[in-house]
C-alpha cells in the first residue's frame, strides 16, 4: 500500500501502521535511519513517509526513537476485529 | 496504561529542542515509565533548573516548576518535605546538575529524600551555544575550549552513589526501552533515585566535534554502552571509552520525609516541653 | 495577652512567624540570625510544621519557595552574606509571585564584616539586591515587640500581595532581650493567600498569572487539582514562557506595581512629636532607641525636635516625609551605614521644594549610636 502524500499535515491514512504528526516533526531522520525494515524514507519536503505498509513490522522503533512525539504506530488489528470494522 | 500523549501540554508543542536532539527521546522514555506507574496527574510535580533539558517540564501536564540554574533539587526538597505524598521528579542537565548544582545533588542524595532525578547528559551546555560542562570529555572542542578541553569529566553516577543515593542507574537515548525500565525502577524506589540518561546534542556538540548527525551519535551510544553485568567481566583497558549502563546501585534505606514524620509522631506522643 | 516574657528580638520574630501560621522554615546558620532557625527547629515539628537546615543559603531560599508553592506559609532567616547568596532566588519568588518571608538580621559589613556587630548596610540591598525590575517589600522593626508585630505583618503582606517580604532586623534588635507580652495568636488578624475556588474556576480555565485579577492572581497549591507551570522566564497568564513584547511589558509592569499596592495597604510608620518639629530625626531599627532619648533630651532643652520612624522601609513612606519636610528646618538621619535610607529621605524631602537641610549621620564601626551622639547632631543643627 503506497503512502498518502503529505503537505506538512497529519498523515492519518486510517489503518496505516505508522502515523506522522508533521506539525511536530523536525525531519531529523532518526526514524528513517533506524527502521529495521527500511520502510521509511524522505518524502515530500523531506518529511518521513511510510513507503511499504505491508513490510512494516510495527516494531515501534520509529515511535520510540522519535524525539518529537511525532510518530505513532498502530497496533496490528485482529483479523476478526478487522472484519467487524473495529479499530483499536 | 495511559498513552504518553495524555501527559503532554499539546498546545505548546512542538518543543524547542533542535532536530535530532536526544532530549525528546529521553522525555518520551520517562513518560512511558510514568504511564507504567500511572499516578494521578495532580500528585506529580516536575522540577527543573536551567538549560535545554530543563525546558522539559513546560511541556508536561503535571505541576511543573522551572527554577534557577542548578537549584532544582533544593526547590524540589521543599516541595517534597511540605507534601511528602507528591511524586517529585527532577529533570536536569549535565551542567545544571554537576557544575552549579553539584552541591545540591550531593545533599539531596545524602538525605535520601524521595525525589527521582533524571539527568539528561549531552556532555555540553547546549542552550547557550556549546560551552564545556563537567561532563565534557577531555580533548573535546567547545566554544570555551577552542583548543581542546583540558579537564577530566565526572562519573556522575559514582558521585550520586557516594553521596548516598539509594538507587543509581545509567541509560541512553538509544536504548530507550531499557531507559524506561530504569526510570520506572527509579520511580518505585522510595528514596533518592538518580538516573543519568546519555543524550546527544548534534548541533552544539556533535557538529563541532565531528561526531556526525543525530543518527550517528545514537549509533555511538549503541556501540559504546556496556551493560554493568558485562562490564564486570571487562578489564579497565577494555572499559576505556565505554559507557556502563544499567542499575549501578540499588540499596533502599529510610527516606528523609519518612524519618521526619517519625520524629513528628514521636514528639506528639511525648509529654511535650521544650528541648534543652 | 500571654504572660510577660523576657525574650530576644530573634525569638519574637520566630514567635511572630508561628503566630502568623508559618509551617515551613528552611534555614542555614549565620550569626546573628541563628537563634531564629534554632527556635523554628524546636517548635515547628511540634505544630505539624516542617523545618530543614539546607546545605547553604541558596538552597534554603529555594526550599522555602518550593514549600510555598506546595501551599505552606514559609520563612527563612539570615544575615548579610547569606542574604547576598539568596538574592537570585528572591528574584525568582518576585517573578513567580511566591509568598515568602526572609528575615535579615543585619550585621556590620561589608563582606564577612563583623558577625556579632550591628549594622544597617543592607537597606538598599533589601530593595534592589536582586536584578531586574522587581517588587520586594521590607519592614524594619525597632524593638523586640515590633519584631513580633512586623513579622506577622510581613506574612500577611507576603500572602496578600504574593511577594517576597524582608524583615530587616539588626544584630542589636535581634539579640537584645526585652520584657514583652505577646498577643494571643487567635486575636491576630491573619491573611491567607487567595486560592482559586473549584466551584467557580475549572482547572482548564485557571490563570495563575491573571493580569486582571485584583489585587493579585489567585494562587493554587501544587497538588490541589490545578496543574500549571511556574517559570522565572517572562511568561504569559498561563505561566508559559513568552517572547512577545506586549506580554512581557504587561507582566513586568504588573509585578513592579505591587510596590504601589504595598504603599496603599502596608505603609507603617510612627511619629513622635513631629507636629511642630523644627529638627526632625528619621530613624529605623536599633537607632530608634537612642534617637527617642535624644529627641526627649532636646525637648527638655527647649528644642523643637521630633522623630519619624519608618517601620515599612520599602516602599519608603516618602509622602509623609515630604509633608514633614515642609515644616522642618533640618532633618537628621542616623543610620548604621554611610547613608542609605537618607537617599530616600533626600529624594522626597527635596521634592517638597522646602529649604530643608538634610544631614546623614553614619556609623559603620560595628556599634550603635549613643543618645548623646544624636543629641549633639540636633544641637549642631541649630547653629
């Protein structure tokens, strides 16, 4: 699943595993550098973007290492919950 | 367990720290530890001195107090003694805690007063542009050490332990989960807890000393940290330049305000009359 | 009234603090103030209060500010060298509007000076010692009983105006013993800081530094349900740091204007035979005793002498001095310094336009004026 574009605002593509709060992000590059699956990369205006949502392991390293409180990793939905449209 | 966003004064974010500064990582790690404790927010007070680290309390939705340079622990001591049931946390930097604040660190530790102190150590005075601190390594360059720093640095954890702190630990911004665990243990210790958190200052320290960008400085932390158990098996030569992390001292003893309360209780039971 | 006791000025000061509701003392020993700390150490734990001797005077000033934010009435006591150390944090208390009382039992200076010798060299420092434009109210007791009364007043002022208050004793007042009958604390008029009312002000609406509150913003205790930020940086009404010029201007001016509030509510002085005084003596603190005797000697000799005693030294009761300057020919200001209070006297007296001559009588040798010294000055004023 391709990432949605960003223009400095929150990227909440609904059920994307990684959500960015771009108004707080300072583009330090730490999340990109330490992602073990390399699914984050510089996108528009050098803000980080999720390039491959399916490869993302939701390890939360980006959220833990972000200095700006600008990254949130969503818990993986249970298959049954996904079918019923629940979100955590 | 609350999300750490519950603890932020969102209206005043983004914070003032530079892109890549480790302080935000450490602050988030601290908030995760607080979330694990899950105290009522009204019971928490966060006190700081002056410097980059000391700006942290302003972003937190607790009772917050941003004091004078080096004096956070003295203010915090007054709060804790006045209201012993409050959870008192001090956030300080390496300059604030070890230079101007050194004496107050020594005595707060000696009293074993119930304050959890986290020292964000980035080895520099960042807020004022990069002057050397008591934690700047010998040979490093700083704006007030343009020819290379002459002074050896402190082992802050050793200072805290020798002064009487009942819980002492060291972590890094890189090892953020371990840091959360250490801060959690520090919060649960009733007496004086000291946690040194190694941070990176890419702008005022890293750049001048050619340490690379924030990611490179975090990688340095990853490569130089040695857990205390592993460190016990290394020779002094092998430990050169390494940062020993983990719980360095854990020896609970009576907390100061408890001792004071015991005294007050004893006095109220005695027959009264003035002491000699 | 309690039974008469023979006590020191320092003791009376501590009694005044306890009577006013002080329940936290952070101290550090320094001659000639140490008795205040020692008495508080003995008395506070017995009344549910807290005493701590901190590692230095800076720490004790910090500790009392912390305790005041936690909701207690607080005090520290010191002398010149310790007061100098405390000043940065006194400024913090002024900026953050934290009520606190600092007793400075002045000794001869400068520097280490004479620990057991009397002086009044800290008068200007009490007002201007800390940097920047800031309010600080100061009272100067002239007797043991006055030490009690002005300490109670000092606490009321600190609580009502949310300012640091200095009680300027001196080594003679602090250490001399007099027979006093102290009032029953239950009979005293005690003021507590105004706290926000939860039924009126929701925590999210609380403005700890509300510029339109009168006389000063309500102050919530840490831990009482109102969470807010306190910082020595320029801040807005929420307590958050600001760099906006209009906000900074409004804050600094409102803080400084507390001196006018103190002028309205806490300007205390005494006058003796001033109505027709040709030679006016203005004295505060320990010189009041010899000055009173000198004025009496002068009156017995037919000289129309009078005595004006500022008990509030900051803000200085200059309007009254200006009035008195219109009828006095000469003003003599005996001080145990080389001329500090006299600068205020001159400023106000000369602005009256009256042709009054002002003489600064200074003594800096560690000893108190004799009545004879002041009487001689009165006599010479007639020549």
